[in-house]
């Protein structure tokens, strides 16, 4: 069984924004065991999902095999918050848009 990630606009925007902010990104398939191991070892300290309606939504914990794995004490992480704030501020015209994402629409 395999899963997939939709190649959505918000996802692409988050990846482009992260690179612009100097954050390292990597796209590859991972297993749930790799995620759990990363959380347990402290290598993974934040996780989030992205999408049109949610923009960026932090993951506070994962429940797997009858055990709860918390991320960042179930608080929004610094990177997640920075990406969210920057993206929303660009969308609302409160921050510079270095990507040309926002287009002005004339009045009808």
C-alpha cells in the first residue's frame, strides 16, 4: 500500500517560502516508524500540514500503536509559526511578496 501527497498550491508555496527563508527542505517518502523514531529521539520537533483552507496547521501529537507522541509540548513550533505568519502576511499584503504570488484585481 502506498500513499501520496497532492501537489497543491499551498504545499508548493510553503516549500518555496521555506527555501527563501533559508530553511532546508527535503521531499521523500518516509515511514511512520521513521517519524516516531525522530520524535522519540528529538530529531523531529515540529510537524504541520498545509492546504488551502488551513494554510498551515500544526500537529501537536501523533497516536500510533496505542501510544501518544507529543511534538513541542503540543505547542506551535517556531518554524511552523514563522512559515504561517509569513505566508498569511504575504497573502494579505502586509509583507513583501518576493514571489509574485499576489495579483491585484481591478474593481468591477
